[in-house]
């Protein structure tokens, strides 16, 4: 499996991942360190990501940025993340997973502090330009850390990756839960700079810790490429699902806080608490969904389809859509966020193992190189959705209002849910017909008759 933090043992072949700790049924020291490191990057990155929600759209408006521009600022992070993930996933083995992980965290921490200085920049085009520049730099660091993180986890836990990813989503949800109210509180109490400086310093403190505890993995580059992977029909369908989920989540960034402030007359601090509904339900349901995905792999496809359809229904009710003629109420809004968090978990948690399983079925070589390709592809498609979601969401919110914008976003989730359902039904029908051709009913009857004669 490559070099170890403790002993330096190497397996005969790097292509075959070694299931650490399975013989004793307990986690090894190396696995515990990996979990601690990846939990830290999940938690800190989501803190930095979600801290913007409660106050940045309002602050950007004061600086002369429209809703559409604010959506583009959010989306810029995702677009650069998309491109960076594609590149880094292809070169993970050359760069090194540990170096990519630690360097990404360092860049992200420094840039988060820089973002806190943007209120000193003059309003207008200069402020908007610096927002784009700093967010792009942050995206490069985030893409590096997350691509390496997924690869390291899949290497260390080859047989229960969905359970591990689902468990670590607790820290993702915890970051989302704490980021919004913490950001709103620090902004109200101390101003614009303090939330970013605090979180940036927290990320930088974690860098030397992770340098010490993360093991180093060696691997040889593979001949497989992104194009070979992404052109598989099933992977294309899964990429559409990843894109849709991320777009739905990203849609809420530039739109939800403005809608809550205007519709329910809440302060920035309370807007952060509204975010808790989505983040808590996602964090609490993810470990169970991950365990279910690993123990019952055949359920993954139906979790994907059901999650997409439930997400669509919830976005129709989030406004609610004007065609429903239902008055918007705060309790209903929070309830829909709770259900969206759960449904996003239903679809998101099985995606990584499904893509990995599809790659194995189609002859891709096992090893860190494949894990880099899958991790980069997953992060790239998630980032593409995170670009389109806030960009289109900000535009639709400005032109049509939040109610219609959320209904249109729900239409995207409905489309992907139906596409996934049709694909899996078609796949099951094709396999069933192929199996019946290989084993005709007559053969079975003849075999049964002969067995009966023998007795």
C-alpha cells in the first residue's frame, strides 16, 4: 500500500489495496490518523465555505455587487475547483497525495485570511475583481485537499468506503452547522474581518498537525485517463447526478439568506440558525446511509433515485412554487431544509463507491492512480454544479424571485432522478434478458428432469 507512517512495510503490488485493520476488526493507528486528518479538512473547509452565507450577499450589495454578480463570485470558486480537480486527479501519483493534501490546506488558510481584508478594497469593480481573484485561489487549495482526501480514504478503507465517507460527513455537517451561526455572530459582534481571520488561523494551525500524522503513499502512474472513465454511460449518468445535487446545494448560497431576511424579517444571526435544518439532517443521516450503502450495495441505485425525487419535491415546496398557491411560512421552510439535507445524503453518499465500482467493472487498474481519477472526477463534477447552482440561482432570483427560482432548481433534480431511474431499470432489464438467453428455460427443465431420473 505504499510507505507507512510507522514501519515502512510494502505489499507486493501497489495495485491491490490492503484492507487495513480488517483481521482484528479494529482500526489501526494509521487508519485513525487518516480519519483525524480527513475529518479536520472536512470540518475546516465547510466552516470556511458556510461562513459566507449569512452576511456576504448583503455586504456585497453594499459594495455595488448585484445578486447575479454575487452568484458569480460564489460560482467562481466552483468553476476553478472544477478545472483544478480534473488536473490534480490526473497527476495525483506524480505530486503525492500527502503533499497535495497539506499544501491545499495551507493555501486555503492563507486565502481565507485574505478574504477578510476585502472590506478595505474600494467599492465597485475593484472589490468585485478582488473577490473573484481570492475565491479562485481558495478554490485551488480546496480542490487539492479534497482530491487527495478522497484518494487517501479509498486507499485506506477499500471495502467500506461508503461507511467511512458517511461517517466523516458528520464533520462536514458540523462545519456547515457551526459556520453559518458562527459567521453571523462574529460578523454582528466584531465586523467583517474577524470571521475570516479566525477561521483562516484555525486552518493554518491544522497544517503542521496533518503533516505529522498523515502517512505517505507511493504509487505508479496508470495509463487510464479521465476521458476513458467519464465516457462510460453509467459514469455519465452518475456525473449528472453529482452535478444536480451540487447545483441544488449551491443554489441556496446567494439566494436563501436574502429570501429569509426579506420574507421573515430575521437578523443575520438568526439566518445562520435557519441553515442548521439542512446541515444537521445531512450530518446525522449520512453515517447510517453510508453503512446501508456498504452492507446492501444493491440498494445504492434506489437511494440515488429516491433521493433525487425527494429533493425535487422539497425544492418545489421551499418557496413554495407560486403555482401551488401555498403561503410561505418559516416552519415549512425549515422543514423543507431538513428533508433536503436527508435527501441529498441519500443521493450523495452512494455516488463515490458507485463510480469506483463501475470503473472496476470496466477493467480499470486498481490503485492510487485510479482513486485519483475518481476523486478528481467526483470533485470536478461537484464543483461544476456548485458553479452553475449559485450563478443561475442568483440570476433567476433577481429576475423571477426565490419562489420560481427554487421551483426551477427542483425541476433539475426531478430530471436527474428520472434519468437515473430509467437508466437502472433499463440496465436491470438488459441483464435479465442476457441471463435468460444464456440459461434458456428448456435447459433448466432438462437438467431438473435428469437430476430426478438419477435419484
